[in-house]
C-alpha cells in the first residue's frame, strides 16, 4: 500500500466512512505478507518512496506470478527487473496490466503516467552497452525522472562526446555505462559538475574479465565525484540517480525561500 492509498484509508476512518474494524481487515497484510517462498514488503513505499522491486532472475515463473499478483493489489508502477519475454507473457496470463521494455528486460506492472522532472543523463560508451543503459534509464523514468539518453559516445571517438557537452552540463546526475576498459566514466567526470555514477558492463574481449577490468578502472578513477555500482547493474545506477535527482530538485525548490530569509 503506497502513501496515497494509506492516507486515503486513514482519511476514511477519520471521516467515519470506514469503521476501524474494516480498516484493520485492509491493513492485516501489512507491513509484509508471507507467501512461503517470498515475504512481500508492502511498506517499502511508505519508507522509501518506491514499491519493492521484483528481481526475476533465479525465480520460477510461478513464484514471479504469485509475487506480482499480490504486490499489484497495493502498488502501481512496480518494476520487475531481469525479466525475459516469457516472464512478461506469464504476468499477462494472470490478467495483470503491464508493459515490457525488451532492451532493458524490465516489466512495469500496473503502469501509470508520471510527471517526469529533473534531468538525468544516461550515457553509454558503445551500442553494445545500451541494454544496461536502458535498464538504468527505464528505472529512472518509472520513478518519475526525466532522462536524456546519450548513446555511443565512447572514448575511441572522443569528438562524439564533446559534441554533446551541453546536454551533460544540464544534467543533475550522469549515469555512465561502459565496458572494455571503462574509461568513459573518468572522462565524463572530468567534464561535469554533477555526480557521476559509473556502470561497468561485461562487454569486452577476454582480458576485460567479464567487466572486472572496467570495474577496476572506474573504481580507480582520478576524476572527482565518480561513484561506481556493480557490473551490469543498470537498475542500481538508475535508482541511485533518481535519489540524487530528487535531492537536486528539492534544493532548487527550497532555494528561493532560503534567499528570502
């Protein structure tokens, strides 16, 4: 149950439209519901502002269906990550409204339009890095953020990156996705004043060690303000970028009143 529904329930009790016993029936599955194979955290949204995310990799179709059915009773815009098309089709079979982002491998359950605010730049070094970049971009968009996609601007053709500097300068946070040697995160970090989140990918030849080379390169970045998530973790980067973008937007909103003081 998200903030809106929980507050609405409390308002109904206060107005007398709903009696306390009926409210208790609605609240009995909070703060979590035990399905045996999963404990659904129904209060995640109240604590953090976003519903629990379903990580599909390693789960059976039946488990995913069961989790989706329960969580969709209380929340909209729920993310199911690392989901193949078979997962999407299985969710649809249960009559749950959803949409599939194939490149990102994300299912959005009970999608509802959101006002997208702020500015997050999602930058990929190469076209091969786009699936991880899309995971970050879709995650951020579903959380209510405006995303500017800047793809295929790796350091092998640095002029391509310099051509989009104005877009980078306008961002509140930049997510930089790169495989191979992962140098792009440092280069972007040296250009912008906003935080940079480096996402190493497993793209590369043998000596890239499945993304370890890019991970170490980003961790050892000499550019200030570069933080790093795990290999191929586009979701983690998109979520973190959403938090930073939210903080930046709130700072801008608060600034005039602070000046007036």
